[in-house]
C-alpha cells in the first residue's frame, strides 16, 4: 500500500477506535452484556494499535499479526509500556474465548480491574 494509503488507513482506524470505545462505554454504563462490552473494548484497542502500525507503514490481515507487530515494534523497543501489551493480550484472549466457547459465559466480576 502506498504511504498515502497507509495514512488514510491510520485515520480510518483511529476513527473506528474512537467510535468503538464510545460504544463500549455506552454498553458498560447501561448494563450491556459482558460479551458485547469485551468485544467492543477489544476492537477499540485493536483499531488503535492498527492505526499506530499503519502510521509506520505496517499492516496485517490477522489479529495475531497486528498484536505481534505491535509487540515487536513498540513494546519490545520500550516505546510503549508492556502493560499496554498485557491489556491487549488479555482483551484478545477474553474476546476469543467468549466468541468461540459454548459454555461458561464471561463473568465481568472475575476479570481484573485496572
């Protein structure tokens, strides 16, 4: 993708991150389902990380690729604190687990608080 295309992608992903975080807050404040709150929270973080990577000319078609690139380029270098990576990994795991398992829905009271 061209540098201009990557800038456009970064702008799009930032907009998506803001919108999705807003949706997550509304769901949380209005007793939305834990599944929906986790899903929207994860995607807000995912879009923000995708925007950061796009601003550096990097993109990936897979969620695991985005997370791995983020860790390699920004966390391992010390530019971004490891706590942000841990939160992203935790959200990814919670979202994946809740999306793909049949039983034992997520209990928000058992999740870590930050």
